[in-house]
C-alpha cells in the first residue's frame, strides 16, 4: 500500500489494489481513530445510540452516493427533500416555508449569513465597510467568515455567567456595525445569550441580528418541551433576522448538513449567485458550493423524518438523563466543578486549583477525549452518554486525585477574562 511511509510521501500507485486488500488496510488504519461508539467521544459525533436510525443513514447514503445537487432540477427527489428541509426548519424556527437553504455545515451557514449581512449593509444600509459585533464566545466561524469576506469583527467579552451583556454590545456598536450576533447556545459554555435584548438592540439601531443556533437549533425546541427554561431565541423574537442550525449535530444526521434561515426571502436573495458571462452556460448557486454531495441532504431529510417530534423528544430525554447522571457524578467528585452553569447538556468542566490540562491528560489515558478550552475541559452529551456516566465519574475522580494542587492553576471560573477583553 502506498500511504505515507518512512520511505517517503504517498504516490499514486502504478497498479491498482484489490478491494478486499484496500478495505483490510483501511480497517487496520482506522484502529487509531476516535472510537465514537463507546461513549467516550464528545462533540465530534452525536451518537443517537439508535441502531435502526444508524441503519437508515447508511442505506440513504448508499442510495445517493453519486447524485449531485449542483443541478437540483435533474434530481426531483433531492430537490423536494431540500425544499422540505427548508420548510421544516422554517416551521420549527418560526419563519417562512421558503426562507433558507441547506448548507454543508455550521461554518458554511455562518459564512452565508455574514455574506448576506455584507450585501444588505452595502445595498440597504449605505455601509461600504460593514462590521460584525459578536460575543467573544461566538464560534470562530464568524471570525473566519469576516476574514474571508474582508469585513471587520468586533468581539465583546462575556460576563461570569458566560453570557454577553447587551449593554456591552451597545458600547461596541459603531457607524459601521451591520449585525449583532448572539448564540443559542454558545459552544464553550452551553449558555444562551440574552437573544431578546440583543435583537431588540439591533432593531432599535436598525441593524441585522444573527442567532447562531448551530448547536441548539434542533435541540432547544425539545429541551423546552421537557420543561427546561429556555430563553427565547428563534424568529419569534422580534429583531432576529437570520439563524444558523446544524442538522449534523443534535439533528442526528451524518456530517455535511446545516440550515441557514432568514426572516424574509429578500434577505435570502443576497445569498444567491448568478453568472451569465460564461461560455459554459448560465450558472447559478444558492450557497458557496458548486457540486454538492447528495448524501448529506438525503441523510438529513431521512433523519428528521425517521425521528419526528416523538423521536426527538425521546432522544432529548435521554440526553437529559445523561446530563443529570453526569452532573451528579461530577458533583460527587472532589475537585471538579461545572462552570458557568449551562442551559443545555454542553458545559465546561473546571478543576479549581489543578491544571485542567493535566486532568485532561489523565482522562485521555483512561480513553476519554475531552477537548481543552482556555478555562477548562469541554463536555457535550449525546443520547448514548447516559450509559457511561458512572464510569465517567469514577475516572474523573481518579484523574483529579492524580493531579497535584498548584498555586498557579486558576482557583475559580476564568469566564470573565475569557478572550482577555473584559475591562
Ligand atoms: C459546531 C458549531 C458551529 C460550526 O459548525 P460546523 O458544522 O463545525 O462548521 C458554529 N456554531 C456553534 C455554536 C457550533 O456549535
């Protein structure tokens, strides 16, 4: 096999390799990959734990392997699925049935929304060089989009509870500001920003307001129905003009499916690209992609239809049970604290007085895979995690006990200096 070897970089092999040999090679190579099925993985995979659901996703991907959503009119079945996804998301988030698009992921949805902001600012607001104002906890996709689209980004520190203070957002507004961003929920701490206040501020100043619900979009509607208090965050909040929501997270589809939604089709139109100066014919696209793989679209459609409201409630209930069990296990563990208090089953685990990096290393040695943040370890729970909560608690207690208390490790939440901008 000609993968990179000590002899040098990979080269296209002179002769082909038989299928079975290749599969054997891949299977052996995959042994070093993250094992997401055992419940010791977080954030990269959202494990529904539902084998029927898994079977469906595989079957659908197989059927659409070679279809190309570049030209949806050649694939009426795929076009209908995409229209359905937009209508379902419109209904779930309370905007129109035709006010959004399916994209390949959260970062692309955010890119689309920021591009729409730029176009809208130039055409309707008279701002040639628009800027985005976002909490420091907003996903790096905003910084990336601003960088790629060559527009400015002003970040605002968050408070000790992990949420942005709308008064600080107000202070950051300049005559170039075109949009205010809020997260529902944010990734680092799993807390929902005060969307109603941020959106009201945006409306009052004549600005756009984007809610990043990549994480919460397909979770919060069901979490709320289980009785949790959820800050209003969708288009029912006046002033919210666009929203991103990933189906490949708590929508339980495989990777490559997200929604970007707008309050109106007029806003959405800024996202569309038309080009008629090409000898290859009229070219149009609704997202930055040209050729678009069909499996993520079909997989997302199938996932939502297989689960339905009932399935989402069932899986969200399992996340809730796992969350209760994890929180109890952490509370019982001396030296580990969840901070700040999250709104969902995503949170930061801190180890006051001890290096959380070192605790993370001890957890790694026990097979866990917790991401390191500036102020702690990151935990994100899927339905499957309920089955490993007890083990997590035991391993966490053992890991914490192995790490010495040191003077230079932070003793409290480091939220307010997160990003280093709090004044
Ligand atoms: C995951 C995530 C994103 C980015 O989504 P990708 O699918 O990884 O590109 C953006 N915002 C939040 C809050 C997220 O959790």
